[in-house]
C-alpha cells in the first residue's frame, strides 16, 4: 500500500528551490498524484508556478520510504502566494485539497499532512488573526474521515525574511511563527517544525534547495514523534493494476 501525504500551503510548501543546486533524490518507491494516478516522483512535485522547483516533500518522502520500507506518495495542492482566507473551509483551495485527498484515499492510505504557509499573512492587519484562522482551517480538514486523526505538521517561516526586500511586513514573521507553535500545541496530533538556521534563495522570500532538503528531514523527525506505530488503515485499497492507478514513465 502507498502511504500518502497531503502537501498544502503556499510557495514554500510548493517549493522554489533551484534543482541544479542539490543532487536528485532517487525516485524508487516515491510517487506523486497526477490526474488521479500515482506516477514516479519528479521535479517539480508541486507545479503551481513556472518557478516551481525543489520542495520539502521530496526529502521527507525519501526518509519515510527508506525507514519504513514502503511506497510513499505526495498529493500536491500548495499554491504560491495564497493567504489563510483562501484556505478557509469552502474556499477553492480548501475544496481542491479535500477532493484530491479523497481521490488519493481510494488507492493509498493517507498518513499525514505537510503544511507550510504564512508569508502572505505577515501584514499587520493579518498576523493577529493567524492563530484563530489556522485553527479553524485545521479543524475543518479534520472533519474529513481520511484526515481526522493523521499527524498534521506545521512548518515555521524562515529567519531570512527579515532581509526580504519586498516590504516591511515580513519583519513580522516571528508573530506568525508564534501562532503556528500555539496551534500545534493546542490541537491534537499536530507538530511544529522549526526553520531556524535554514537559508534562503537570493530573494530572501523562499527557502533554498539545500534548506528544503534539510527542512523535509526536520518534518520527518517531527512526524516520527506524532505517528501511531500501531495505526491500521481502515481498509486496503483495491488491487492496483499496471497502467491503471500507477502510471510508469
């Protein structure tokens, strides 16, 4: 059975790392959901923009597959520049992620959620409401039977944002990080993944490829603290036939 993970948030979830800056990750046992079928993982995993590149889900998935000896699939639903209001229950990004996760649950067992978002909510009229809004979003995702009790990981914003030239609002990133930590502490089966010390691209808005490789490993270490080692999926997916649910390249 493929163990799958929902990847949601904005551009640093989707990944903007430059592919030529890091060695490729072997794609053996790693898959990405495309058009409802599992295909061998390739870059970009989350092609939401022409600038998409390396993302944190790659090293996370590789570490998971290597340690557990299973196939791992990523369900890419991140969207660059998106704010929390666009992820609220009933909004397009929320519904799209739920539809994709439900579809993936037919041929995999969903094992967790990887979330990274917050840069778009650093403005002074947004960050004070971050904790409240994110809590509502998480609880809305938890209503879905395929996401109700899986580990939900929240990644912190990068320290390099203090040097971002795109506006003074990014100086407020510590407030968003504090809100992320607060949600992780209050909600069940949730963890906060620190981005402390991770470097950025020259734009000081996105994590570098090397940082994303490290970030994915940090996500996995946090996941290991939260996972239930005795977890049993409610049902086995139907037998997967070559050329049907898994499409080889």
